[in-house]
């Protein structure tokens, strides 16, 4: 069964820079695809969708680790989507 998690990149990022950084990172074990998607959610304009054959119960850990790696590559904040969903967020 295919599982899915996502990370969201700070709004100051450019999609070309995110695509280049994603291309340079190894995908986590069990992840078969890392797709960069333009969006506008939680103050972030770019998401990276991670999908593959991994245990969904470990999805948040996979996303957090990937977010940390991508943040290091970009020099910008990157967030695990499930963390954004559970924090108090003031919708503008």
C-alpha cells in the first residue's frame, strides 16, 4: 500500500531552488517519489510530497528528517505537514 507525507517550504523559497535541492537529496528509505508542488498553505508556497511503500505510522518521522535535510540544503525553514496541522495556527 502506498503511503504519503509532505513537507512545506518557507514562503521565501523559489520553486527552482527547491527542485534543485530535492534533486540533490537522497530520498528516505521506502520513499519512491519526491514531487515538488506549488501551493499556498500555512504561509508556505511550495510543498514536497513524499510517497512510497513505507509504514504510515513512521511517516511523520520520515517527513521531519527530510524537512531537516531540505532545510539544510536551502538555508530556509522547512516543516513537516503533520506538525503544521497540529500547531495553533492563526489563519490570516
